[in-house]
C-alpha cells in the first residue's frame, strides 16, 4: 500500500501530492490547537526581525477610537433614524455597542492568550486550521483594501465640503474614454493613501502618536457637535414628528425598529478588531489588551449615543436628511449657525484619516501573518529591522489601495466592509467556544461542533423569519420557538460538555453565553445586508479558494517537507535558546507568560 501511494505521488509530482494531502493537512492544522506559544514564536521568526513592544493600553484605546469613529457615523445615524428607529436611534446605538462589546470580549481572550500579530487569522488558524483561516483572512484583507479606497475618495468630498466647494468638479479629473464609475481620477485620495502608507511603514509608535493627535482633534469636533445639539435642540423632537401623519412617540416604529436600526448603525463600530492585530507590539498584553479593546468600544458607544441624542433634539426624526444628517440639521438652524455644517466637514475629514490609519495598520499585519504561514509569499512576512514594521505588506497594500482609489468611484456604502468583517466576528466567537471545550487527542470534538452547527442553524432560521415572515402572531410564535430552542441548546451544552481549557490571565465571562449571543447577533446582522454584498463575498471566497488550491497548499506543503505535522511540532519545541531567553525575559517583566 505504501508503494502504491508512493508511486502515485511520484507520478503526480509535488503539486499533486500537495493537493491529495490537503484534507489531511487541514485536519492536522486544526489539531494544532493543543500547541502553545512555542509554535507561534517559531512562525513569527519567519519575519526576521521582531516587532518592537512599544504600545500601551492608551495607545490601543486611541487606535480603537480612531478606527471606529470615522465617516460612518455621519451617514448611518440619519438613515437609521429616518427609516427604522426614530428618536430611539439612541437605544439602537446602545444595542449595537453591546454587540460590539461581546465580540470584543472574544477577540480579547485570544489576543491575551496569543499576543501575536494577525488578529483573527492567527486565532482561526490555531483553532480551525489553515484553510478556514486563509479564506476568512483573505476576504478580510480584500474588504479592507476596497473599503479604504472608498473612504479615501470620500475624504476628498468631505474636505471639499469643509471649505465650501464641490470636490467632484474641482479636484477630480473626468476621463471621457473610461466607463462610467471608473472615469473620475482622484489624485487627492491617492496622495492621502500614500502619505499614510509612509507613516505606518516608518514606526508603529509614531503612527500611534499621529493617531492620538488626529483622534483628539476629531473628538473635539464631535464634542462641539454634541454641545451645540443639546444647546440649540428641543426635547419635544424626541416625541413629536414634523408631519402629524407620521408615527409619533419615542418608539415610532416599535422595538423591532430599534433592532433594525442597530443592525444598520453597527457598521459604525467596525474597526476595533484592527487593535487585536497589533497584540505582538503591546508591552503588557494581559493588562493592556483588555483595557484597550473593551475600553475603546465603551467610549465610542457613549460618544455615538450622545451624537444620536443631539441630532434627535435638533430635528424631528422625519425631517432628518438620511445622507448628511448633521450637516443638514445645522444648515437648517437660523441665527447664522449654518457655518457649523462646514465645521462638520472638517471633523469628518479627521475621522476619515484616523479610520484609514488604523485600518491600514491592521490590514498590513493580517497580510504579514498570512505570509508567515507560507500560504502567501513569505516576502509579505518581512519585518524591517530598522523600523520594526511589516514594511513589505504595508507598501504592497498601500499601492494596491491607492490604485483602486485613483479611478474607482466607490461611495461610502454602509455594507462595504460589513459582510467580511461580520463573518470573521462570527468565526472568532465560534473559535472561542471550540478552544475552551476541545483539546485535540484528549476530547471528542463532535459534541462542541454539533452545538455550534445547531445553534448557528437556529440563529439563521430566526433571522430568516425576522426578515421575511409577515407581521402577526404566527411570526411572533415562530420567533419565540426559535428563541426557546436557542436557549435550550446553550443550556444543554453548558451542563453537558465540560471546559478543558481555562484562560490563565483573561477570559470571556459567562461562557458559553456571551460568545453564543455574539454568534447570534452577527448572524442576525448579516441577515440585514443586501444581495450584492453576498455576491461580492462569494466571489472573493471563490477566488481565495482557487489561490489556496493552486498556490497556497503547494507552497505550504513544500515548506513543511515530507514530515507530518506532529513531527513539525516536535521540531518547533526545539527552537533556539535565544528565543527561550527572550520569552523568559518577557516573563520577568510581566509582559508575557508562556
């Protein structure tokens, strides 16, 4: 039998052997959940120089706030209030903030336990294997690039608004020979992307200082907007629409409107996940990461709720402009307060810059770690010894983003980055539960996998009923049944399957309730997206599978050689004494404990 297999492999060549071995290798890599920081350190060594540990909790809070408080809040607030929640948009932001906090808890447990760059890609690779990590990571990188290009072009528009000119006519060059949607050349967007690329290549710490300055200026603008809104607004607008025929009260569209609004404004919270990708550069992960990730979500939730309340006081909900709610609200004020709308353009411009900075930092670290795993060219994993940054990944993605922003007319769509990011949030929540309850070789994974599959299917069914069933008692009854089934599944799993691993420093509280609720909420929010988002996600996923099958699996197989994964783990346990000394030094400084 061995000769037959050997003959087959010889005839197929190394590439054929890699394809045949793919299913086994995926399973073996999923089994690497039992490995420790040793493997992660060994893989990290492929970058050459280490990233310097220069970040503290306040840097992470700044990155989190900067990544989240971008242009999105200036668009989503008005649309969600007008169409779904009314004045209760304040509660929609609170609900969305809770959802983001639950997902942040899942990220934090992994980031504290495995303080390496790469965020979700690293967590999924060590839990579910290389294939699942590559598909989700590749989608996320692509979503980052496309959305950053769109945000860069929106910077041109907001900057024009801040000085009272039409940026499309003044600063963009129209090329008649190109098809519509690709015929407006935007050199301002390209310049912004390239400048930020230079900044993130130079130093992570200096990038943090720049982010702190831009974020502080942006928050000053936001605070001013909140102050003017409460000062010039009227509390009666919380309950009285401008058109008497419209539903009135604080909940004009009921509780369902609050949750529908939460699904839309949740997109304003996307960005905190980029913080976890910088875990390798954090001085004291077990302390700084929980404060940085969770703290930034809490602060942003408070800011968003205050902004929503300010807007609701300025205008009745049915008079809000869905495209530019804050600018339009201040333009409608008398007594010469219209200048505030231009000031909002300035504030939004700073918000866009911080969002770009944090997103581009995060996307470079995702690609760096993908390169470390050999499923992408190892060139991307290179860390510059002088700057201690993943310079190759940063330059490549910066040029790629700039090229798209040059000619592609992408509006700041509400769901542009949501589907890929929400899918990753969903996967990370599943991974937390799986890693707590499964130890390869000692426990049976099927009870945990069965629970995750059953609970996801129940959540999908609930979402479909919510979206498509006609209002009435039958819909309420079906939703109630799904809720009972979901709660029962969690309780049965909680008492029937024991945890085999508990975090040493920080873990998600109330297991498995919090990650299970996060799974449900991410599926529920995914159900609010349009069909075009799923087409785009499907296209990127198929493209990623093709890259993995025709390149990644071959390159990774050659990198491992003919030995099996267990033998490679044994080899990793013999990594050089210098690395052990470095880790021991981290222990002594209370920065890292293996």
